[in-house]
């Protein structure tokens, strides 16, 4: 009986320790830690080429703590690998666009975001609201929290606001920590050519622009990225490239026609909210090869084009596999 009690408490202790780092499946896979390791690998690969390259995961903010909860301690290895965190819907858009996020949800996210902020990381918030008074409220609340924010009037992220950027300045922005505002413009379909896109962005004074690597399936070159780096007022800005790492997109260069009928085992279900986007087993070696491990990977193309950093999306893919 004594042995049984000791064994019970030992198993209980092991169970508690497992809970400290995330949910495991029947094969012992820890989905949160898999994503942390994935982001850390991307960061090491990029910074080996350019030590100043910024790595910014969007959403999935639970990864900043060891247990994935808002009461956990900092996940130091993960935080050391990143330069900031992006967060959507903090004050507007969590349930519906142009609708205030419930304080319970905002406060939960803020507790986690502050773990990153207190570790010296930049917090970039995108709220989705089109009403002038709500836009002003978004900027005020984010500023009070110590975050840099962007009020997107459309979730498609295909519009440059006509208003002057919040906290506009003529400074030379050479690191993420210096940025006081940013433009989130990852859907360039309104622009017929790269030249038209460059002209539109060059006419703005945002400290940073988050954009796609491609327009009309053609990647932006290092020379074109250099043009984008100059603000209209003469100051310099950061040019950061968007990359989805938790879903495969059927319009990307890496997508193979044969996958329509015979998908690789690491491709899971299609995202019902975004047709053509597929959840992936992001810990899979073949998928990670496409993203950053192969010589001709997505990340290598971004680095070769001279971007100042990468904005990683679908970080919260672990939620799909934990459910």
C-alpha cells in the first residue's frame, strides 16, 4: 500500500510538470513546445545571416510562458529568440470587426503580452475597427498599455489609410524597438504592379510596413525593398515580410498541383474561414524544410530580398491540434 501511494504521488508530480509546458497528445507530442521550437529554429536560421533580423510571431501569445497560461513564468528560450509579438483584436475585433473586445479577453491577452513587453520585446497590436471614435479609442488604449498599434479598417489588410500615421515622425528607424507606428498591408491585390505598390507605400510615413514577399507571384527584390525603406518625409523605416508558418496556402509557390488529390500526410484540414489555407503538422520535417530548413526555403527568399524581419502568422496553430 505504501508503494502504491508513493507511486501515485510520483505520477501526480509528473502530470503536473507536463501541464507546466502544454498539452500532450497520446504520442507525447507537446504542441505548444513544438511551435516554440519551430519559431526558435526560424530565428536562429535568419539571425545566422543577419543578426539584426527581427522575428515577430503574431498571436499564439500563450507561448511566452512556460505553462502557456497567463500565470506562468517567462519562457526564456522562446523570448530570447524573438524581437516582438504581434496581436490581433486586442481591443477591437475579437468577436466581430468594429466591435469592442470584451474586457475579460483583453485583460487575459494583456497579461501575456506584458510578459513579452517586460522582457524588452516590442508589442504590435492590430485592432479591426472602421469607426473614427473607435479608431481613436484603440490608439489611446494601446498607447496607455505601452503597445504600438495599427487600426485596420478592413480585415483583408489591403488598404492604406488616408489619415496620417499615429505618432508620425521623421526619425530614422533602424530597429523594431524604435518604431512608433506600423502599416499592415499584406494583400497587394489593389496594385497592378510592384511599382504601383512601391509608390503607394513610399508616399507614407509609417515607421514599419508589414507586407507580402510577392506581388503577382513575383518576389520583391532587394533593390525594391530598399525603395520601400524610405519614408515620404525622408526618414528610414523597417520593411518586414509576412509569412504564414502554421498553414499551407494553395496559392504559394511551394504548392504542388498533385496535392489537390494527393496531399502530403502533414497537411491536415482546410481552414473553413480561409478557403485554400490548410492546417499543417508544423513540426513535420518536410514542411519545416519548405519554410526555413531547405536552401531554397521561404525564409531564405525573404532574407535574400533584404527584408528587415519576418512577421510569423498562424502561431496559434497549436490550438487546432490541442482541441
